[in-house]
């Protein structure tokens, strides 16, 4: 593919053409012509030297009413010089930037192509040329247009095709922002509406108008007749002449009124060749005739219109040459706009209005009562480019990671974590507070903000807990899409996880039933007489210290080492997963079919969000990093005690393919139209319980330096917050500015000695009536959680999530005790009943706290021994006296240390219902010994997780699950019963 500017002026049988213009055009096409006769010396652009229009060719000789010939080379040189200067200024701040013009050409007629390439070269542009057969159909041309539309390296697109192929469908297939010839309806519409600075104007129409003006003709009040033009050119000519005060008429050649119109016209613009049957004498002497019937898009140079008097004629070559230069100018403008779009832009967010009702309707009724913005509109409002989103339906989109590269120089916004006190089984509303806070910041304080939430598992949605989209008037919408499949990320994780599980057992089976030679020959099969290692097999050879690439050169011992993983079935830690609560999959036997040749073992299913792949997704920072992490995942140990990884099993590439879309954060919105990222949802007990690093990083760039990103940590601060700081922040390098600690009067009463709280059972009167003493006694848990946050040097704002049964005395008491315990501020919140307006005070407190300097620090050094890191968490965070390791836990610690995993952070798997390991111990338990029953490793995710007591990774269904209330209206297709 050659690099050529697409404006190709083509001679098509010029029957009476004198040799002068053609010779001059050939001179112009020469690169670096040496016969310069310009009075301006060496300043002429290369390829323009020595070229001058002769009198009587571009214009007539001077006479009454005739235009005075402008210096065409000077005009073009000025346009190119100005374009080059603008581009140089742009490149000072963006040295690697160079605009690229793509030309789609049907046919191979290349007359004057070099001239245009010289203009582009002089200005500093690049050109790519796509050549199609001359008989290419509409669909073929559109296919090429669509490819160029989506190519971020190309900033302008021009068509060089036959006039017959220039249908509206073809022209409007161009992206308006790349349409440097101004032929799309969008650009023409903006021109007609008067938004010329915001659109591309036809270079040919501009050239025609500018040449007339530069000839000394005043257009104001002149009558302009455009003959034989149609489509974009006709519209652009009419509009531009009218903007100059001219009275503009349009006419086809074949009309009885043409002689009268010609007699009235001061200026005639020829948009197509004059038919032979139309007498030249109809054009009065002294009329200015502008020859524009060069087919600018197709590149056809048709020659002078036979019989048109040369007196007063502005020739086609003049218009076409200036048009070529103006197209270059449009290209530079396109590049400038593109660069402007690459920078962070001020949000133009249109927030949705809320009209809260009392009593507050159900969550799904509230969600249905608000019509969300189209997600592409939301994306544009917050500064996302069209090619940075992949739309799923009307209200969801994935955001491409390329945005991080575009905004890499943008300063991050403020980083806020929402955590909570030790909760009741009902939850205390961290998600609701998170959403209420961003609604308050953006919809009511006009501060850019982003919520970053975990994607909920479908297990609890159909089990007992219900959805996780927030609640009341602080929700993510549409809630049914949020709570169900979303964009399929969890399904991708399930598929990837189970592929690895299948690979493990399959490998054990085949190794147990085949000889070394047969196994090796099947792993490296003969294809068309040749054996070749795959890329991942070469990686395994390198790991084994075998530096060979030819399968036939391995020794028998090398082939055996390569082919046999020798997995010890008793060490397999990788389980199959399913995103459904199913207690009967907690322990199963696999391999009972006759085809498995007697190989069977006990195994289990985990809930999908407990998969290490989910934790990998949440902690990765790029596609390459995710692939490396997936490859490092340890599935078992071999019989020598060495780890067996996904890389060893040869499945890393396939896992990455399954996860390639899941890595992109999902964009949704709140009830008030503010943006939300929903991405990743790792378990908060055996994993770290936070949404993805990538969602946070992208959001921090999008909100800008003064904006806020609010993310949530699962369970209480002792679990989710501690892991957020020690695991997520360590992986991301991000530094939090504020912790929002969510509390409820209900939970504080429970910690103060109130009756047990059980999901699905009505609350006792202690929780629905004022009880100051219970609240005061329970504030010990709030005070402890504040102290935990202060261990990390981050200011704490307490958000009291107010329920309708809370009294003013209870609310005031909690806020007062929280401030005494060291909270920066403590604020009651009413977002559930009032939306963002009910959390404005919280938003102001968070904004003020974020203005203070953060003294963030990690709790421990990862280089400490595993046991010591566990002890630090147990004593300083939970308040334990010490830890107690089971023999199995100690054995695992020794093994992981020997395998080189001792420097990983710790992810404690502990109940969320107490600071201790016993769920019924409320408040602040003291002097307890924390038992560590087992220790496991998520090497790909990058942490060691000790198990405190028994920890179920597959929830079960209750007697009456939520699915009893969930239904679909088959007429409206609306989901019912979600909450």
C-alpha cells in the first residue's frame, strides 16, 4: 500500500486542452523541482517551486469587471505553511503525534497524486492509500470505510471513487469527525446551522469562495448561480456564498429558465460540464465564471467546459489545487480535535431528577420509575471517546483499557473507601452509602465523582440476601441488569475456572494410562510431517532448563520431564465453580464413568466469585499482567512437592482468551444519572472483597484532579478495609484519601447486647424503639473500627445510615461518640429516602477530609515471615491475644515458604459477623486466641489466605429462597420480585 494524498486530478479526454496547464501540472508533481523562479526564494514548499498560473489560463486578462489574478502559488503556500505551523505547535507538546489521512480509491488512475502527496509531506502529514478494484460495489466500499472509522491511528478519511458510487449510504458511512471532505450529513447540517467551527467544510466549496474573494470581488449583494451541482457540493456552495451576503440560486442545466437566470447572475459556478446543446452565448460577457466541476472525490479532471468563454473564467486547476491545500488544513484541524479529545475534558453531565415518594416504594419500583440515560450519552458526558466503549444493550457498556494510555498524564482524583462496622446478617448499607455519596457529590455539589462497585453473585440474589444495587433512592439502575448477568463477566470466570479444573484431571488420567513416548507424541503431535512446540510449551521447556526448540532433539529423559507433571491428587486445591447456591455440591466424587478408567477422587464446587480467577481479575492492571497472573495460578503440587501452575498445564492462553472481555470495567449509572463502574466481585472472606483495580484507575483519571472516586470494601472494616489497604493498594499503588465508615443504630444496638438479628425474621422491639443504653454500649465496635482505620493513617468520616425507626437522640449520640473516638466527622445520612440530597452533608465532610494530607501506611512489611504477618493482623486489627496454628496450617506455611511464596500479603478468611473467629461474640471481644485451621495460597492473585475456623465457599439455599418471589411478566418482559 503506497502512501499518497488522495486528491487525484485526472484528465479524461480533454479534447481542446492546450498543453500549458498539463505541462504545469506535471512540473508541480515533481518532487523537489529545481527550476525555481519564485520571487520569494527558498520559502516555496517543495513541489510548488517554479509553478505560476499564466494570464488567460486561470483568469482572463484585466478588464472592466474582470477579476485580477491572485498568485495561486502564494495562496496555496500560505495555507500549507499555516497548517505546518499549527501542526508543529501541536507536536511540541505531543512529539509522537503525526496526523494520518486514509484514502479509499476505487481504480488505479494516479494523475497528480504526487502533487497532493507533496502538499501533505510539506505540511508534515502521513497518508495511507487503500486501493480497491474499479468495479467495487457499495458494500465493499462501506466495509473499508467502517474499518478506517474504527482505526484510532487514522485522523481523516477521503474517498476517491466514481461519482456513481457516491451514494448517501456510502458518504454517511464516514465518521463525521474523520470526514475531512465535509460530505456527511452531520457536517453539512452543522455548516447550514452555522456551526462551521465545529464541522469540516467542503474544501472544494471553500476554494471556490476564497478564490473569488482573493480576486478582489466583493460578494455581498452579488447574485450567484450554481449550475449542475448536486449533493454535498451544491449544499456547501450555496451555504458559503450565502454566508458572504450573496443571493444564491441553484439550477440544473436542463431548465427553460436558464437563459434568464444566467443574464441575472453576477457569478456563475459550474458544478458539471456544460452540455453541448446549451449555447455558450447564454453566459453574458463580463460574468465571473467559476469552474468547479472537477469531481473532487473521484479525482476526475474533466477539462474546460466546451464553449465556455475564457473571459472571466477561474479555471478548474486553480480551484482543485487550493482545495487540495484546504483538505490538508482540514486534516490538521482533525488532528487538533483528536488531540483535544485525548485530554481530560470537563464533564458535561446531565443529572437525572428524583422525586422521592413517601412511604418509599420497593427498590425495583423506584428503579423502574427512573428512565436511565443511554449509556453512550453518559459515556460522552464523562469524557469517554466513542471508540473507548463497547455497548451492551441500552444501559451498559464496557470501557476499553486504552483509555489509561490516553489519560496517562492526567492527575488522579481523590480516592475514597467506604467500609463499615461489624455488620448484622442484614448488612448495614455500604453500597447504598456509596451510591448516595456520589449522587450527592455530582448531582448536588457539582463535583465529578465515580462509584466503583463489585458485581454481585447470582447465588445470593436467588438465595437469601437479594441484590446488591443499593436501595431506596440510592441505587444503580437498571437494578435487574446489575443483579443478574450484567455483561457476562462471572460466566467468563466460571468457564475459565472450569476449563482449568478439567485440564487438571484430564492430565492425571492421560499420564496414568500412557507411556512416556506415547504421551510425548500426543502432546507434540506430528502435523503435516512436522512436530512443533507451541509457545506455552516452549515456556515450560525453559522453566525445566531445557533450551531446545526442535521436538526431535529432546533426550528420553528430557521428553519425560516435559510430558509428565506427576500431579499429586491429594494436593489439588483447584475446585470447579458455579454461580448458584447449591449445598449439595460442597463435596462430590468425580470420575465415576467407565471411560475414566477407574480414576476418581473427592472434589467440590465453590461459588463462582470464590474462584481465584475472580481475585486475579480484581487485582490485575493490564491484559498482559492478567495473563501472567493466570499463568502463575497454582492448581496443585507434584509428587516432589513443587507447584503445578496453569502454565505447566498449557492452559494460560486459553484462560486469557476467555477473560479478554471480562477485564474491561462495566459502565452503568445511578438513579440520578451519575456514573458507576461495576467490575469484579471477589469473596470478602477467602479473597479481598474489593472491586477491580482497573475500574478505580480508570475512574480516577476520568474524574480529574478535583473529582472523587468512591469504592466499597466488603464486610466490616476489620476484613474488607484491612485487605483493601494491605492487598489492593499494594497491588495498585493507589493511595486512599478518606475512609467512610458506615454504621447503623441497628448494628450498634446488636453490639451493645441486643437480641440476635436473623435474616427473614422480624426485628425485636429493641431495634424498633429508642434505646439509648444499647446504642451507647454498642459504640465500642464503632470506636474499634475507627481505630483500625487510623492504623493506616487515613482520616475517617462516619456515615450513620439512618433508618426510619432511629430517633434524634440515638443519632446525635452516635455522631458525638464517633467524633470523640477520633473520627474527622460523623454525619447522619438520608439517601435511602431522599437520594443524593440526603447525603449532601456527608459529601461536604468527605470533601473537607480529603483536603487534609493523607499519611497512609501499610500495616506490615511483606518480607516478614508468613506467621508474623498473620499475628500482626490478629493482634492489631482483631484484638486477639495471639494465634494458634494447626499442624496442617504450619505444614502449608512451610511448603509455601519453601516454594518462594513467603513474601506475599495475607488475606485472612474469617467470619464477618465478629471481630473474633466466633460469630456470636459481638462488640469488641478481647484476650481470645485466633485459631488458624489451614493456610492456602492464591499465587496468581498474589496473596496467602489463612482460614480461621471452617469457611464455606459454597453457600446453601434457605427454606424459603428469594426465587419464590422472582418472576417475569411474559407480556412486558419485566422482572418482578428482585430486591
